[in-house]
């Protein structure tokens, strides 16, 4: 399993890994994830699932048990990776890049 460096760094800084290397922890969590595997979802269902996961993240983080937080994190990671695999050339808002964030202020 290849884990992007940024994800490895973020996970390695969290207590949830409890001393286990982040890639190993994430691989173990991924094996516990329930639900239809991301690669089996249609594009529409994948987007709906991701939207729901993003909408529920804050409450899960604040009020979920450690198991539910691990499950939520693993499922979100799985589906985000599947989305990126399907859409490697997705449109990226220039303001969401380092260079764009440092540029002139943009007003909504």
C-alpha cells in the first residue's frame, strides 16, 4: 500500500497511531472498513458517499468513539483515494494551492 507522504506525516503526528507506524496503522484500519469497496461504487454514489463523510466529519471527530473515528477516517481515505484514482486531472482551484494562497486576496 502506498501512502502519500503528507498523509503519512499527518497520521504519524496523531495519537491514534499509538506508536504504530502510520502506514501500518492505516493498512490495519483499512482492512476493518465496512461498506461497499470504493472501486465498486458508481461515480454518482462515490460522490454522494464522500459528501456525506465530509458533512459528518466534524461531529465524528468531536463526539465519536475512538473506533468510530478510526472507521470514519479509514472510509474517507479509501473513498478519497478512489476518487483521485478516477479523476487524476480534476480541476484544481488556483486559490487552493500554496502559490495561489500567497497571491493577491480573492473575495467571494
